[in-house]
């Protein structure tokens, strides 16, 4: 993509730069007149295709045209996916199209594929996309390409699980990351040969990987980043479908600043954004974008989030019964205070809990980290299955059967305290969270209490920890339960978005820290990996060069901002009804 020219280069059998018109001679570029003719013909063809797709109205499919590094993952993973039932989500299609896009049960499709995918459909879908300031998007792309390469220090990494998509196999990262891989391989060879390591005093300008000022002008940057928003909207990236856009490379080769062909194509991009894309939102105003999308798409912030919990769970009733049973059975010392809660990890399945060998190590580790977080002895933490098997179950296999009959990965934790711990956090030398403080924390953090287990490695892979019921057994006051109205309600889409947003931000911060910790081993000294303040080191001349290379994206982003403002004004009263809770991030 982008402003291309120069020598002919090939990628996957497709020419991506310096393309010549058939019959014009191998090295001769098309002149402006022929480019203008082709651009007008191409636009006319798009208009005809749209008319054909629109004859029966719009289909039920919602297509998220996900432009990389625009906060699209947060928008898709934490908003669109949670607004659509799992059975109606299309299969993952970021690395390649896995789905039958004519399947009526495929109603939410998100991918980095460009608009040429829409042209393969018989009926026009609803389309959503998000734009971002082109300079910020380019810098973010450079930083992310380095980070992903550093995660495995330039080596190929295999995604875990059959349903996992490796970033390395997703456009445009499959090209950008492998460019940085080459840098790291060369650096590693140099260190092994000479024994000398380099230092990184400037994350944008060093000898370990391609400096930003060189990266800006690389062919891979022109092919995959510059003017990428414009090209993805038109369906003319080097990732476009050759079935619907066989002339994509030729059209891209005509993008010369100020040329008639370029202006024809840009004018069409504005028309497409305004007339074909149902919702255009902007990275810089994410909260407003979410509220506007909710109003425009009918995916309201107050609706139940899919994956947000059942309407009438019986966790409080079950927890009370469990506390009563264990009290009758004499499992607690008479003077013990016990805090009990029902919880689950978002990604931990009931099937995993049913595997005895795995479960044993998991329960040991979980009890240890909860003991550490609260300050009680590990022997005073008990993790129980959510449900009990029938009384006539074979007693030899009773524990496995209890775990097997559980529901959706829910579990019960019992934390036992001495009576004097009830009177404050400092009643014992080791108590960190007394009973009252713990119960308050569980209530406040019920949608994401993952910090209770964050002290131990590995629990982040299970997803966020949510709390669904809380109770207490007290030797003088008996068994009391926290108000079920606090816990036993579904999460709204807005609430679930905020929880998901915080979890994802924390997850990717950990991934980034872990990735650059690997790089630290190979260089001299310390450095801060792409902190926000680092961008102040970038010379103005480089930022201006990025802006110039992305001149079409600059114009499109400006137009998108104005379009967003206009549509917000039109829907102001509807948007004001879409209430988004405050952010959980500091």
C-alpha cells in the first residue's frame, strides 16, 4: 500500500510496486492519463457492484473493517463480540478467511482484510470501521512490529492451541515483524562473532533493529503501512482479494500526489466512508465512539453482555448451603471466621477442572496465592467444586465426580481466619486482608478481582477472576450472605466492556514487559521500551516525513473526524442515553 514507485518487487506472486500496464513494456510505468482512465473505470465498477449488492437491502452481517493499530482489538474483543451471541459470531478470520460468509449464522465478522472482502458478498452488510491519526498509527505500528519480533527474539513462534491465531500470520504483521526478525538475526550473529553487545539509548534510533528514520522509507513500510487506512477502505491493499481486485497493484501504482487518478480515488474514498460505511468512529475519542456505535447499531450499553453472567444464578443459595453443611460437619474450628465466595476465571473451563492431575497442581497453587494475598496459612484456604454430586455417587470417585458436575468453571473458595482477625487488618502479624476488608474488596472488585492471584505466575492465562457470591461464617453471628442483588445480576455491555478493557490493557502491558525483558539480555545497560515519553525524542523532520508519506490518510482522517462530529450531532439525544461506566484504568 501507500505511495509506491521504483523497481518492480514481488510478493506472493503479486507485483506490489512499479507495476506496468500490460503491453507497455516491462519497465514503463503508466502515464497520468492512462492512470486517470483506469481510476475512473475502477470507481465506476465499484459503484455498479454496490448497486447490485444493495438491491435487497442490507444483510444481517456486521462487518468490522479492522484497520491495524486503531484500538480495533479493544473495540472488537471488548465491545462487538460481547454484544453478539457466540453462536452468531463468524469464525476467527484474521490470518485467513475461515468462514462461509454467506452462512446466515455468521453475523459478526472482524478481520484485517480490506474492503475487497465486501465485494465478494451478494448483499451489502452493515460496515463499521475506526480511524486514527496517521502519524500516531504509523509510530504504533513500528513499535508493535518490534515488540512482536522481540517476543521470540526474531524466531518463529507457534500459536498454542488449534484455535489460536498467531500475530505473525496476520497481515500486515506477517511482513513487518519478519523484517525486524531479520534485524535481530543479524544483530545476534554480530554479537556471537565479535562478543560485543550494543546499548539502546534511544528506542527509535539504535543498531539493534532498523531505526525509525530508515524504517519510514522502507519498501515494506510503503507496501503495508503508508496510506493504509485509505487503501484498506478502498480494498486496494496488497492483502486484497485477487478474485475481486485483480487490478489492485496497478491502481496502487497510480497513486502519485496531485495526479488526477489519485484525486478520483480519494473522492471515492470519502463517498464510500459516508455512504457505504454505516459507522465510522475514531481512535482519539474511544468512549464517544462506543456510545455512538451503541446508538447507531442498536447494541445498547445497558443490554446484557454475552458472557456477562446468567440472569438468575443461584450462587448465593448454593454458597449458604455449602457453609451450612461444612459447619454441621465440624470442618471449621468453633472460633473461626470464614469468608466464602463463588468465583470463576474467564478462560478456565469445566473440562479442565475435571482433569484430576492438572486440578491437583492448580488447586495447590491457587490456595497458596490466596493465602499469600490474605495473609492466612495455606492450610486455611480451601477450594471446592461448585456443585456436589448426588449422595449415591460411588464414594471412591466422589471428588472427581463433584468437579465433573460443576457448571461453567465456577468454584468456591473458603478462607479461614482466627476470631481476632475480625477486628482489623493488624490483629495478627501476617494478616494482610482481614475478613471485613476482604469482603469489601470482593464487592468492589467483583467484575475483576484478578489482583488476588496476580502475585503468582501463570494465573493471567486463565483470564479475569470474577466474583459471583460472598458469605461469612462467624462463631457469634452465624452465617450471613452479602446482598445477592450486588452479585447475582448480569453485567451490562457497558460494564463488561470496562472490565474487559482493563484486563486487556493489563495483559498486553505484561506481554510487552516480558518481551523486552528478553531483549534486555542481549544488550548493554537498561532502557525503557517505547514509553509514551519516548516519542518526544523523535525529530520533527521524521514526523513530517511520515505525515507526507501518509498524505491520503491525513485527509481521510480529517474527513472522518468531521463525519463523526456531524453524525454525533444528529444522534445526540440517542447517544446521551448510552451510559458507559467510568474507566477502571488509572
